[in-house]
C-alpha cells in the first residue's frame, strides 16, 4: 500500500514508518491520521512485520503537533470528532498486537508528544524536545495526553507540564520517565533498529501477550490484573514457542522460534 504522507520500509520483520511532511514539521492533518489508521489496522495481520518504528522526516521534528491551520476554525462538534479520530488512531497503536518504538528525532509537541506516548517505547535523539503546549492555545490536549502523561511520569509532573505548557529536552524526558533512553542524533535509527531486531527475534506470541498484559492490566485493579496475567501465561503453554524456548534453555542452545 502506498501513502501520501507516510513512508514505510520493512527489513527483517521490522517496519520503519516515517511521517513525511517535513515542510509542516510533520504536523498531523486529517489525511495523515487516516493513513496512520489504515496502516496500523493493516499491520496487525501482516506476517512480515513484527515490530514498528515510528519517526519523523527531516532533522527538526518527530511530529510538531496537530495541524493548527485545520483546527483553528473548527466548531465544537467537529473539534470533538477530530479528537475522537486521533484518539482512535493512538489507541490502535497502543492496543495493537505489534510493539511500536517511537524514534523521536526532534520536536514532539502536542499531538506529537501524544503519538510518542501511545507507542510502547520511546528512544529520543539528544535533539528531541517534548511538550504539551495546548494551554498556550487556549485548549487542553485532546488526543489522550491528559491520560497517558500522568501514567508515564506521575500526576504532579504531568500537571506541571500540562498547566505550564513548557517544553522539556531529551535529558529531562529521560529523567522523568517520558523517554526510555537518549542517544546522539546520528545513532537514533540504528539504536531503534537494534532494539526492534532484538524484540523481533523473540517468541512473538509471548511478545504480543506481554504487551496485552501490560496495556490492559494497567486499567484493572491489581488482583484482577494478576489473574489476567496468569491466564495469558497459561495460553503460552499451547504454543510451539513455549516448547521450543524451554527445550532450548534446557539443552543450552539458542531458541529458534517460528515466525508469528
């Protein structure tokens, strides 16, 4: 499938998805959101793709936010509809079967920060900048930012960032837990690809159930979440991956998992 605003390259079961609107600092307009929705819907059943890396074209921005030229004139009901569309896209990324790594190469502001937070892992360039500056525009985040940010960094720090609209650098994002790691700009994609390859080499049923356990378990109280985890754990014992993985461990050799 070809896209107008996305570039997709798949190598060794790792897809690199580049948001390709550099002149607009990769701002997410309606067309780009629809393309992201189409891609992440299709990739759930693509046997060639085990892990997805999301990044932005150019050197300045991962995604600088939503497209304000489109948003500015909206009335309340269209604004609500646009927010719900964006939320559905980010929910698809967060709840989908494929692990998603954000390779944050520059500005991740507003909707860009919300996109990064919907990904499972965030690797940031030293040049990356994060923020939810919506209060500067007289609005609040509408793509899940008020919900995902406190889950990642805690209520107090999240409210500080949300209420001041301040931007933070990559080092601070790492310190508060918004970024998983920070690397030099020229090593960003290589670092993301190395991590993606490591994940792609594991038993894919286990990888996908791990993601499911975390994403869904965070919305449950602890005892119910632990019971849910035990159910998913038990499901693994119906797979060839479990038999191969444990056999390989006992035989002191590397496991050879089937493509999943």
